């Protein structure tokens, strides 16, 4: 085997490993989202962006429940608390005004009486 063939084989193996890694990360993301929806159906939360720095977080409650919604930065520091009280059954919408947030990765945590869920999002 000459040097060119060895180099070509190394590049093919590297490309294959990179592809496997990307697919693995994508599948993890999909499974995490499905897990939140399956394990926390009561929280059925979804963030709907209306602009770069404004979104609404909708939470559907099947029964009256205490509800806490908090926004954290990537370092785990609390940035904002959207809710911390009891709510009746139904869909509740909470506005997120992120104009004071710097660009980066954040996550929201939704906690009800018996369940909790969290999801990452990015601010550009």
C-alpha cells in the first residue's frame, strides 16, 4: 500500500467517524425532545418565537397545579422567573422578553407539582 492509498483510507475513516458522531448527536436531540413530551405530558411546553428576542412559552396543565418557570444561562445562573404560583387547568402563555440577554445558550425549566422539564434555546 502506498502513501496516497493510506492517506485516502485515513480520510475515509475520519469522514465516516464524523458522520456517525453527527448522526449520534442528532438522534440524542430527537430522543431528548421525545422524552420530555412522553415523560412530562402535563407540561407539554413549547416556546414560540415572535422575534429574535421575544418568545412565548406555552404550558398546558391538566389540573390545578403550582407552576414555576425559570430561565437560566448556560452557567446555571437564574436570569428570569416567568411564573411562580398556582394555575388552573388549561393552556397558559408566558412572555419571554430577552432584550437584556446577551447572545448565547440558555435554558428554561418548567416545574409543576409532580413533574419538571427543561429545554435549551439560543439567543443570537
